[in-house]
C-alpha cells in the first residue's frame, strides 16, 4: 500500500523519500521506517523470527537424537 511520500533520515545520516511502511537505505543498506510504530513492529517481528528459527532447530535436533541416534547406538 502506497502512502504519502515522506522524507526520512537514516541512522547513517542519509535522507530518503519513502512511500511505503519500510524501505532500505541506499547508502548503508539498513531498514528505514515510515513511522516509529513501524520501527517497533519491525524489531518485534525480527525477534519473533529468531525465536521461531531457534525453536525449529531445537525441535529437529530433538527428533534426530530421539528417533535416529538413540536406536542406532543401542546395538
């Protein structure tokens, strides 16, 4: 969804005009946000994805140890 164009300054000091919720700085390649609310949601979503990825890795490790490694080592 397109928003009204807004001039946003990145942490590196580069100024960009964006018309979306989030975009990438052309100078330092960091994410820039249209509003501070979007920045907060971006941090929450990033944390959520790290937790989900960690959970999947732990689950796959558990399945490997319990279903494959344990029966193989009993013989």
